[in-house]
C-alpha cells in the first residue's frame, strides 16, 4: 500500500522549524508494510491544503498528516479534509466534555474557539490526545485512510504509537519490509558502488548506498510475506555483500567507527596517542567520541607551533630540511607522541587545512603517519574542500589507516 | 514570484536523514522576495521526479532542487529535468576536464560513470562545485527557472551562496527584503528572547531568533521599496537590538566565534594553549576552525589519562585529594598547559561526558578554568545531553569564558 505524508504549518515554509515529524513517520512506515512515495510540507492555507489532500487521495492509499489541528483560525487540516470529502464536521459531546475537563484540570476555562477541536465527520472518528488539547482524526472512506495528528512532535509521537500505528497495522495485511545497515570506512560512494557491482541491481533484497558523516552506509532491504521470511532473505544476502567490501565494513546500524577501533585497542591492551597539526584536535575529538576511550587513549598533542613540534621530539634539522608540513616531520611526530606518552600506538598529522598556502605547501595537503610499536605507515592525501571538512575527513581517514594497520597486524 | 523546493533522495523517504536542506533554503527565500508555497521530498524515481518537476513548472516560477546530481544510477535529477523539457544532455568538455582534474588532485582516476556529471542541456548551464564532484544545473526556459544543487548540505550551502542566490537576486526585481544577522555566544535562546523584550514584536524591521550550533543568531529583516531604504531601516534598528544583548554579541553573518576570539589574541600578541580532558580535543578543534590560528594557538594537550595529567604538572597530591575531575585539578592543568607551552593564556577542562558516572562524578559535570597570565577564573556546569553534544557545548562555553575574560581584561 502507498502512503503519503503531509506536514502542515506555515512555519515549515518560513524555515522556522525543521520537519522532523516527516522523518519520524518515514522511519515507522516500512515495518507496517507501507511504501512511502510522497512527502510534502504545506502552509496554513485552505485551498492548498485541499489540493494536497485531493491529490493524496488520487495517488496514495494512506495519507498521514501532522499539524493544523489546533484551535486557531490558522489550523485548517480538519476543514480541508471535510471539504474534500464533502462532509460536515459536527461537535461530539463526549469529546467536548473531555476537552473542557482538560482545561479544568489546569484551572482554566476552555476558550470558545477550542470547540472546533471537538468535531468529527461521519466517515471519521477522533484519536485522543492525553498530553495536549488537540485530538487527532482517523478517517476511512472508499478504501482510503486519512490520519490527522498534532504537529507538536512529542504529542504526535505518542498519538502515532498508541493510536494510529496499531489501527494501521490491524488494517494492513500482507507483506513486510525489513532492513539492515552495514557501515564502511575508508572508501567513497562511487568506489563502494563499483565494488558492489551487480548487487546494486538486486531487486529483492535491494541494496542502496548512502554517504554519511561517519562513512558509507549500505542499506539492505528485503520484502516478504512475514518478518521471518524477510530476515531469512537478508541472512542469505548479507554475506554476499560483505564479501565485496570486506576491507571497509566496520559494523552495522548501532556501531560507531571510533568505538570499533577502540574495541580492538582495548582487546589487545594497546595504548594510543596522537600528535595533530593539520587536524587541529579533530582526531582526538573523534577518538573520544567512543565512551570509555580513556581505557586506551592516553594523550593527544595538538602541535600547532614549530615550538610544540620540537617539544615533542622533532629535531631542528628535520624542521629545517623538510618544514613543518612533510612526511619526515609527521614520522618524527608519531614517534615522539608514542615516546612522550608511553603509548605503543600513535597517529600523527601535518598538512595545510587552508585557506592559504604556507611554506609553499598547497592547500588541502595532508600527511598521515600511523605508528604501531615503531613500524610506521605513511599516507599523503589532497582534499579540495573547506577547512572544517578537511579536518573532519582527515581525522576519519587517519582513524581508518590505524584500523587497517591494526587488522593487518592481527 | 512563487518558489518551490524539491528535496530529492530515497533516503529522505526511508527516514534515514532529516531534510535540513529545505529548511536552509526556506530561510533564504524571503530575502530574495520569493514566496515559498510548496516543499516536497521525492525518491530516486524517474517517473515521480518528472511528475514533480512538471507540476512545479505549472504552479511555481522557480524550482529549487537539492539531491540527485551525483554520479550513480540513483542520481536522476538531471535526467528528469531534461525529459520534462524535452532536451538532450550533452557532455561539456570544459566541465569534464575540471572533474577529471578534481580526481587527479586526489591521486585518483575518475570512474567512467562520473562523466554524466559533466553534462548540461541547451536551456541550461552548470554551477561549479569547488568542494565536491557534483556540479549543479541552472536552467531558464519559458520564464521559469530550475536550479539543481547537490544534496550534501555543505556543498549545497556553498553553491547556493556563491552561485544560485546571486543569479536569482539579479533576475528578481521589485521590492526587496533585506536581512542582517547578529550572532551571540554564551546565552541560550529563551534568555536572549527575554533580553530582547518588546523588540521581538517589531513588525518592520522584524527580529527573529534561531538556535544554531555556533550560538544564537538574531535575524533582523527590513522590507522596503529599495535596497538603500531597507538598509537605512536596519542601520537604525540594529543599535537598539545590540544594546539589549551587548554582553553576548560577537559579530555578524560572516563572523565565526573562533576567529573573533583569535583576532583579540592576535591583536594583543597573546599565545594560547589548552589542556582538555572532558572535551577530548573538541576545544582545540574549535579554536583551529579559525584560519591562521597558528598565529596564536601554540599547543593543545588532550590529557585523557591520569599519567598525561601528571606529565602536564598536576601533582599526585592534587589527583589523590580531588580526583581527575575537579576544580583544583582543572586549575593545575590550566597552569601546566601555560607553562609547558610557553603560552600566556590557557583554558583547561575536566568532567564526565558520560554515559556512565566515574569516580562518583555525575554524568554531564564540566569544570572549565581560564588562565590569563596566572589569573584564573573557574566555572562548573552540568549538561543533560549526549556525549557528542556535551563535548560540543562544553568547548563553546570554554571559548566563551575566554572571550569574556579577555574583554574584561581589556
């Protein structure tokens, strides 16, 4: 069945709020077996709301609205639904009584205009709102369903979970969609797709790639008659996917890359230190995203000045001969960080995050050195991006190199 | 003129990402004099994309798309626009050359499929993307405009600001809306609104507050017949706003807080060092967001272990008596960072970023010490948030404290 989401409120079109309701609902629909094809944000305008609902009834089976069910003149969701269906809202005495009691409990009198919140239409019924004054609507007509819920996120979430979702689940029979995520580090989206090859054309299960801030996410999705059958399909598909991207897969949905790398260090009893020039603290900050990082991360040095580099053991000769941005300098920093902190593993970075060239070193250049007990691996990369992104991607890449070398050393 | 936003990508319909692009663009349109009536999220499906573009051309003057301009088979925005307009995309040799160079600079070969990113149609031209591989499209036909930009937010923001917005501004005549932004640090949104009082009800110019990752932004917007008149209105309004939030205003639209603090240090010839436990490198990373930070930022120490704290001069007695999370320990770290690095100004942090309590210190506790030439100021704060947010806000607060003390010392 096809579902459609309408997020209603002029504040969305003015950019005053981000539409997190659509995101919440979008995540909920696959488990109900609903295919979501359309999401729209509509202002508080009766004509445009009517158009959106009419179009929704033509192309979708289920329309899920949030917003526009308050008591003010701007709240027009009920009016638009009633108009499109050609039905007249009438006050439900039982609901009106509940609303009045809600105000009485708070020591207030219900304003006259709130009475419109106590209405329903012949094809509909109301959805109670135990934590607010705006009840929802559940409308069934000609095989189509319209759900209208409040726009306030915590009220909508509760009404969805307690009222709308169970009603939808009961109505919808047939197949389910089940998904699983794999996360990759150290590879870009295009190269990941090339490595996956024909698997990206698989129709059931499907395989989709997403570039995220913590790497590439692969989403494996199976459609089947039952949850068990869908899970079984994924069990068979996942190893085929993993085989093609084995070098880069670090975990699933709930895994974070810093925690995955940290777990290896913890398990092997290794202690880590970093010496950062180019990444300016971003690498230490990435490493300390993992709870319990103090188990293995002993010290970070942000060596922004030549003086700080010398203090960590980079010799005046190396600095004079190679400059502050150079492979030899980065190697000396990695060794220095390890020795100064007593760690057995270290990472060092030097480079130029921009925006201006310095020491004739081009903007975007980054040297990374990983040092495991004195064995060093060097990498030189060039980024064409902002200073912030340079630091973020450089830190990711540096941690990826450490992870790769730790796996090789296993 | 009517504008419409299309956010393109199946990941939006699967709820994997929140559509912050539509929110960013919605905030930008009023200053161009564009009325936004429709926002939609569309999946990576050629038929539905074509329908959305066709409908957009019927009901809007300007269609602004983000997403779907990557190199993969799922990226169909270009194809859909060309189909609807009945035009054929052809490769632009100059653009293809630029794309190949982008890959060469990173020491990689451009995958064959990326060639489709080098195409345009007869009614269109491309918008350069200096920080990514996905160029945008600018299409003008029959008095309508279609803009297609990448979905990656920082690439889209840059392309909007440098390419799309100026082109639109040039095309759109008539009354103007002119805005100016003031940025605040060290204050929350509610308190900022309290301080601003009745000014938030002003109708022209208007005053709106937004909570952003780098502090509270105040948006002052004037409507007038000419740009000059709108600017004149803002010239009169701005001082009245600034007066109420004088303690927290650090700059305008193009100012970044790290650069503002850095400019003071540079001007006074001061050298800065930091010693971070709780903020784990995030404070150094924040400071090094400012280009040229090496002028004044000499060294950062991420002292995650007790050993690293001792190495920076925290005495065993202080650690034994107060623990690793304590005001006295933070004071010793601030003094130690200054002395070890030769800096005259320092900041130190200790605390518990969570998720678990340690040493009986509650989750969310943060000690900050700012040390200016030996004069120390201490602050204790409690955050109820995630580990990532704790580090981010803690680093912001620490830098705010330094800024406040530098201003007081002036």
